[in-house]
């Protein structure tokens, strides 16, 4: 399944001009407020007709202004999940879910009600009214209602933005299951790097109405040139890791970045694959392997790319085995260490975060400080 989007539209002096293709999975539209994210999803949903554009979802053309094609929004089979659940307050959860089924085309494969309920963990909520649900529960029900309409795609416009951190932690594992256990492609709007790092298969980074970067999540997030798009505190890489063993002293050993990582005990069996996020601000670069240091995680690396820009800080993309890690250091350190592409070095990781599971595996997400 793939998504092809080409749009051009003007709002006064603001011009949206985007063109991207994304494979199956979760395509995250990332960007700051005003970058054009919501305009894109509204065009895909049929809520906005752009001046020019072409939208193709899994081979079905929903919009082609050059050919005069504009499928009405109620025929596009798009499930839209907003920031708020927007459930019908006078209906029970069961009835809200059943409402989605009214929009499922008879010719499309019909979602199984029980499977959707189990996927989202809402069996115990079916007889409740929306007023008795938490924010996270409402969002899960809203997602279930969208799934039961047999959509060819789900659009999620910052679905966690209205939730506190506890509710976000509650719903993120269900979004991972949705990504991994269904074949429904998802266009996910967010300006939260942590959500993108944990969920995205593909990242489309927007800036001022245009595509600034596009690619696999691991590639875009570890691109030194793209680091300014994610901000000075949130830039960082996402790499795959595999649990090797659990040691008696309470640490778990993971294979990642061409080396080994030690983290506080990880609630996952050996062999489980995980996503590991390493903030650029939490990486120290050394020319020689350090000794007598408290940091447990040191990876051999090679400088691949040096990000430009003004100011005292620069971003380095470091090759660590099959992966890339991003490091933010001062320009003074760059000069003092004589760092350049191709220079061998070591990445000292002050902190590592487990951001969730990879496809088909499960784990709890947590942040592990390593000092």
C-alpha cells in the first residue's frame, strides 16, 4: 500500500506546495505550527479542494485536478481521528463503535468488531457512556469507530495533543499495535518528536508549506542537516536494538549501533526487538575510547556528516555499525577535535530512551538515565 500526494494551494501569502510518496505503515507529517500539516490531511480527507493536486491511496485516485477527478469525501473511505474523540455523548461506547460500521461499503472487507475491540483494549468500556471515559479511552474508541468504517486509510491529526503525559503513555502502545497488526496505512500529524520517533515508518518534515525532508524515520531523524527542523532539545536518532540478556545486577544488555548497550532492566524477553532513541544532546564525542568513566555505553563511530547553520552548536551524524547516531556539540569542540567526515571516533551516550517496540514485538517504553 502506498500514498502519493501532490498539492498546491494558496492561503493569502502562504503557499502550500508539497509532493511526496510514502510506503505502507505510519507516515508522520512533522512540522511546527503553520507548516501546512493539517491542510495536507484535510485535502486527503476531501475537506479541502486544493487549486492543484493529485492524491492516490493504494492505487485509488481520490483527486486529480488535471483530469477533473474529485471523489466526494463520503466516498473516499478515509477514517479521520481528531485531537478530541468527538464521540456521540448520548450513545454508549458500543453504539459509537457500531456507528462506524454504517459507513463501511458492502463491497469492502468488513472489519471484525471483536478483533477491533481486542486490538484497542476497550472490551471493558462497551457499556459506558463517553462522559465516563478518560481522554485516552475516548481516543481509543474514536480510533475503533474509524477502523470499523473499513477505511482505506486513517488520518490522525495530532490525536495525542490534548492528552497529558500519563494518558499519552496509555494510548501509545495501542497505536503501535494498530501500526503492526493492521494493513491500514496511517497519515499521522504531529509536532512531537517523541511520537514520531516511536510510531513513524516514514517521516515527511514540512517547513513553510514545503517538504524539507522525507525518508525512513531512522534516516530522517539521524540526518544532521535535518536536525534544526526538530529543535535544539528534541533532535536525536532512532535505531533498532535487540535484547540479548538480563544480568544479575539489574541491567539488560542490548545489541545496537554495531555494539552493545547496557540499560536498567528492560521488561522484554531476549530476542525482542526495540526502538532506541538517543538524543543528540546526550552524546559526547571522543577521539579515543575513554577509560575510567561512569558512562556504560560507548559505541565506535565514524563521522558521516556535519550539519551547517549559524551559532555555537553543530550537529554530527555518526555511523555506528549499521546505524547512525546524531550528536550535538559546540563548534569549538568540532575544531579542537579536528572532526571531519571519515574521522573515526567514539560516541559516549549519557542517556538512552526506549521508545517502544518494533513490528511484532512488545515492550514497555521508558526512559533510562545512564550516568
